């Protein structure tokens, strides 16, 4: 049992680590607003007008200077003699949310700037604040409201909000967004990835109404050291010292108050004995927060996750992670996921497989994915796109990665289903990389001590013919992820089952990727690439190998469904798809699906 002073130190650490996260970011003017789903919102989803602008003519003049009268002004001709060389209203339309690549044939490979425009009315009362919320825009967004720039955001998979109180009119507001998905060497992710660079306003856009005095962030979880205590903090604004915040969990018969301190934060500690969240019983409680006139309800689960030696413990019980990796790509139609129905199809397949765990690769997925996984009893690994060879010695690259990490944690920190944050995937060894990644690990731990930190690493050494895990990052993470493609990128499938594994660390290891490609419906012999039989044999033999690893804590093979990738050029087989899915993009299961399903059915929890 923790002493009271230890608890207070914990809570203060949480809070001290987070103001940067939650304060209005000066440079970007963006904001982290917790639990958009619990708010009164107005959707701005639907058809938006667009202008495709590869030369960024709407932003720069011919001297490459930013223009004062860019496309964000949406200028209209006032006189028939006037020259204006763009017009949103006669240009094309695109659906928001949605990527542009799968909506328009000519934008299939497009990378660059597209301007988006919509108009909206908004009725705002004097006692309200209004935020503009974006689920995600890939990759850089410049946001203009009524001709004025109100914010910028970098990073294609995290959400952000902008306070627009005082900037809107009751009618015909003009919202223009410059979206640019050009890949850059110094960006996160970097210039090359094995997934499609879907551009656009890929997740929903909403107006979010709150009372003037409101709750804007909170973190409520079970005390990792004491299952009978719920701890947390609530941030409000404006920060009025001494005002009261109430936390109430009716089902537990608990209601407590706490006073706002001089930083606008109310700390909570509540003795309770909640039913714990687990894949077998994904119990969520209705938690109500109130502050002055503001009331916000969330569904929150309570659980602990910890490690000891090579085991992972959920609520103090050892748990084996029966997982599958998933990209945020829509079944049947492909492109980015845009509806909760698509989310349910993907996660439903994971459940059918017998999974209790999903690795949401390689970037933070949309919020519905995380919330639905939690409801369905799937533990979640969530990661940032520090993928392959990013510029580890570039300070701005690090800042970008850290910002994406902070935004990922900020949005999903109240989700009991999320049990692991991952800081990287398959990064090359080196001093700059080690410093970069350990700094991210330290940052993640300072923001959240209720979850495990991991990274997907590779095998760099063989010792006496055995796979030997000795990546120096292994010292700093709680769980070691290893991607290993025996039978696909090296060796024959039947060579895999005899491979032995060793580790320099007494820590749990998840084989975060293994697998091979198959074109659904292509049949042949087990040694013929791209046949379902070959892929099935890769699975059979890798599963035999897994059985020999005594520090194995789980696996999330690559991958649930075929997904688009710019790297996959074999026309009649791949046709721009990575074919390592257990299911085709049209939803048809391949043989390997059933092999993994059989394996999982033999493992109790
Ligand atoms: C990997 C990567 C993943 C790729 C996969 C593949 O190791 O982590 O993003 O898609 O291999 O299919 O090559």
C-alpha cells in the first residue's frame, strides 16, 4: 500500500509533467480538449470544396513570398473586369472525413497541397466557449477562419482543437484549410514508409461548445500500486483558486469534491473497490465530472498493468497477449477508416481470431478505434510513427516526435484498454537514435505511469545460431517488441520452427510482427510464394518457433488485412497492396487466418 505522501508525489508528478501538453500552444495555437464525445458538438463533416495546388500558388506569390491575399481569403469577383484565378465554388468537392487518394482517381498518387473550404453557421451564447476540433489532418494543416490564420498543426494522426470564441459570426463563417501531405526527410514519419501516404482531412471536424468555465482535461485511473484507490486530476479554466470540482461514480456510490489549486487543477483520491477492466470482462464505469455549470461524462475502466521478469500482469494476473497488428485502413472500400462501422468490422475480425490484444500500427488510430477496442475487451498497443530511419540527430525531428507522443497520450490516457505506448518501430542502432528514443521513453513515463512503454525492435545479433536480443533500448522499455520475418525476408518457412531465442534482458518480449504475403484465392504448393499455402506455412512454422521462447509474453502478427503501400509494385499480385493480411481488402479470409485462430484457441489467457 502506498503511503499518502507517495500518492501525492505521484499525482504532482503527473500534473507537473503535463502543463505543456494542455496549455494553449503558443506557436501552433492548438489545444488539447479532453473527451470531445462527451460534449455538445456540431459536425462540419460533409462535402467541402477543394483546390488542388501543387505549386502552392494559393500560399506563395511568384517571388515565393507568402501572400496576404492567399486562397484562404476565398475572394469573390466584385467587378466583372477583376482577375481572380481561383474559385472554390466552381472547383471540385471532397468528402470530409476522408483521404483524397481514394476519392479522386487523379489524386491517387498525389502528394502536396490541397485547399479545403467550407462555410458554417454557429449560434454561440455569451456564457459559452467554442472550439474547432480536428480528429486528424495529414500532414501539415494551416487553418484560416474568416480570412484570419487561427492555427497550424504538424503530424498526420493526432487530434487538435483551436479556441474560436470571439472569432465567429452567427452566419456564413468561412473556414479554409491548407492541407499538405508532402513527405519530408526530417518529418515523423520520414520520407519512406510501408504504408500509403493518404492525404487530406482524414478524420471528423467538429465545433465543440462548452460553458465559459469548463473542464478541459483530466486523467482518472486506478492507482497502479493499490487496486482500492482511484486517483487523478482535473484541469479547469479559467483557473479560479478554491472553486470546487466534483467527481462522481454512481455505480460505486462515490461522490467526492476537490478544490481547484492555483494552477487550475483539482487532485482526486477515492477509496473504491471497482470491478476491474479485462478482456474477459471489459467493465466501464460512467464517471461524471462537474465544475460550476459544466458537466462531462466519460466511460472509464479501471485496471493495473505491470511486469515482473518475463511476464506481463493484468490486474495482478499473468496475461498472454494474443494479438494482431492493424493499420487504420477501411475494409471493402480501402482508404482511411471513416466510420465506426468500419472500426467494428476490423475489430470484430480480431475478436473472431481469438485475440485479446491489437497493435494499432504505426501511428495513433482514430479515437473510435481505441474506444471500441476497449469496449470489446481488446488491449491496445498505441504507437507514434517514429518508423525506420528518421533523422535522429535533428532537434526539430525530436520535437515533432515528442509532440506526437504527447498528443497521443493526451487523447487516450483515460482508456483502460490502452496498456502500452510504443515509441518506435524498426529503428537502426546508433547513439543518436538511443538518445532520441530514451528521451521519448522518459517523456512517456513522466506523462503516464499507469501503462507500459515498448518499442518494436529487431534482432541484430545471432549467438550460436540463436536469435539474440541485445538492442540497448531494451534496458529502457518495459516490454520488448521484436519484429521477425523468418520464412519471408530470410530463411525458408520450415527453418523457423527450430530457431531458438535468447535475451540479454529479463523482460517480457512480444513478437510484434511476423508473417508473409499471399494473394487471397491464389493456391499452389507450400513453397510457392504468394500462395495462401505459403503464407499458411509461414504461420505454422513461426507458431512452432514461438512455442520455444520461454520469455514470450505475446504476439501481434503482421497483419489483419491487406493494406495499400507505395512500395509494393508486383502488379498482378500486389497492385499497390502489402499482401501480408490474414484477410484481403475485400474481407475474404486466407488460410493463415485459421492457423492463427487455432493457435490462439489453445492458449488460455
Ligand atoms: C515491417 C514493418 C511493417 C511492414 C512489414 C512488411 O517490419 O514494421 O511496417 O509493413 O515489415 O510487410 O515488410
